[in-house]
C-alpha cells in the first residue's frame, strides 16, 4: 500500500507544478528571453526567493527534474536471461507512460522550448553528466558491476544520449512520428548492447 504524501509535501508539489505551468505559459506567450522570474512569481503570487527554493535557475523551471517520474524499476529489475535491450526498452516505455502520455501537449511544449532556446539546451547538457551517473548506478546494480566500469559508463552515456536525441527529434518534428516508434527505431540500433 502506497502512503499518501503529507499536506506539506502536497502543497510543495502543487506550487512546483503551478510554477512550471505558469512559466511555460509565459514563455509561450512572451518568449523565453522576454519573461522574467519576477513575472513568473507574480503569476503564482510568490516571491523570487520562494521560486529559487524550488528551482536554482530560470532554466530549471522548464527542464525535467528529480520530481518528474523516473523509470528506475525496469532497469534495476534483475532477470538472468533478460537482455539489456529488453530492460532498456521497458524503461523507455515506462518513461513514455509516466511522463509523456499523461500530458503529451505540456511535455511537447517543454521539449520544443528546450529545442529552440539555446540557454535551455545548454542547461540540459549540463545536467547530462548527472543523468549518466544515475543511469550507470542503476545499470551497475542490475549487472552486479562497478558503476565506474568503462562498459557501464559508456552504456549509460549511450542510453542517455539516445533518449535525449529521440525526444529532441520528436519535439523538432511537432510530436511526429509516434514517440514509441522512434524509441523502437533507436533501440534497433542498440540490439547488441551489453555490459
């Protein structure tokens, strides 16, 4: 049985979502560069200091973060005969289900913005190292290997790069073709992936 978060956690999550929604609305209406943190705060009726408790930078209000659902279980799930590409496929399709299918248009708008605004793309690439390290830790746990092993790190880097580039391609092409189809095509290239 899952425990429901307390009132404080629910209020924080609600404020976080509201900040993201209002920021995206303002960025879409006014442009990213023409929108200030103060304008976002005014729309949500909070102070800039409160904004920065939720997001360290203006860019971070757009980017996926640790509060977004994460497809960890399929990666850490151990299966003696289950090929890594099957595990990765399951994780990517969990990502589709958890992050994108629930609110496809919002995710597409966020990705379009990241794709078109240089400051957001730069911040996204800054975060890649942390994502590679996190994925390497999950893969290492599954394989019973050192997370700093060369093969583990390279595999994690490839998976993160494939995921990022697939999402950016999808956004650049206005949500076409189907994202599941794109991930399947990408994984076809990784069929011999192993640790």
